[in-house]
C-alpha cells in the first residue's frame, strides 16, 4: 500500500543550531536503547540546569536498516554548554531542508518517510547523504518530537517533524 502525504513537504533554510546529545547504536528491534539515552540526556539537562531551546529529536547519523543505526538523542540549546560523560555538544548544520510534520503512531513513520522520499525524487531533490559500507551517512536527518501522545490515546497524538538536509 502506498502512503499518501496529507500536505506537501516544505523546502526551507535552517540556521545552525547548537544542541546537546548522546550517541548510541541501535537496531530497529532494539530502538528502546535510544529512548533510554534520551531519558538520560533529559535528566542530565535538568541536573545541570540546561534549558532546552526546542523539542527533543533523534538524529540519524548512519542508517543500515538491516543491521544497525548510528543515532543520537538530542535537544537544541541556546548556546554551547560544557558537557561531561557521554553527553556531548554539537551543531545541527545550516542549509536547505525538506521538512514534514506528521501526526500518528511510530509504526507509520517508515511509510511517511518513503512518501517524502518519493515526493523529493519527483522534484529531483538530492539528499545530503553518502552511501558507505556501514550504511547511508547523513549530513543531517532528524525526527523531532513536537508533542507527546496522551496516556488515554498513546499512539494517536504523537506529532513528529521529519527534517532532511539537502545536498548543496
């Protein structure tokens, strides 16, 4: 079945954004490891008094859907901060991005992303991505959590913004 996007993705420029993050490796089956790292990062931010400057996100550095994902739990911050342990500071690079906001459960995300890729391909847009033996190495690929679902409807209210950096 082909997934149909409710609205068209948007192409726009984003400025460089500092963030704090914790990298981890995961498979599709063990993605809960990412969620633990995000909880760890948020606890570190609270303990250090670091205020978020935007919603938490998953940054995909390397993707091999059949083996392993190199991902990072991240949170934007207003300026660079001192970090310790597994927490590091980095920046989301400036550039042109394709963005799309989706409301729905995580099990729809793969179909949504495939539809975004089909849309971009039809427009002859090229991703900031390089194939490698480890998988697809992305310049910047994000899934930001804009709102959490309610306890009564745990999957219905999840709002996710996907952002994919375009090649120059």
